[in-house]
């Protein structure tokens, strides 16, 4: 598999992982659903909790958008060795962004939805493969 394809798939899946966060910024019901998933259905929606969750969603959305654009930008690197090194760095970044959700899921605590966790694992695997065996 070519690194350009891996970076394209990684950028698309990274953007899709953050899609619920993007939607929650414009649809309050989606935000409430995400907050219930994170804090449970018996939560007290205070002004502070709403402000904190708005800030968190903005940070996470911006972070995932930035990572996706960095993946798109990495496609322009010409040197195969440098591309493989960048693929390994993306492997590390995506691994650490997936770690909290994986730990929460293993502990049976509230975590990201299963499709998001699976997309994270696919992206991690693709970037590790890209750092080791990918071409061009």
C-alpha cells in the first residue's frame, strides 16, 4: 500500500472520528447525548458543565482537524524515508489520542462510541504498517 493512500485514509477517518463533536457544536441535542454518554443520564446540567463541555468539544474538534490537515500535508513529502518517519509519528499521535478511549472501554467506563474506537485502531494500524512496509 502506498503512503499517500494511507495518509488519505488516515485523514478521512480522523475527520470522521470527530464528526460527532462537530455536529454537537451546532445541534444541542447531539451535545446533550454526548454529555449523557460521558457523565451518565443522571447529570445536572449546570452553566459550568455546559461551558466546560463546549470548550472541550471545541478543543477536540480543532485538534482532530489539525491532525487531519497535517496528514494531508504529509502527502507532499517526496522522500520515502521521511514519509515513513512521519507515518511513525502519526502512529504515535493517533495511539495516544486513542489511549484514553481504549482504557475507558476496557474498564467498562463511559468512552467514545465503538465505531470511533474501531476507526482509531484502523488508523493506528495503517500508520504502523506505513512506517514499516509501505511504498512511495
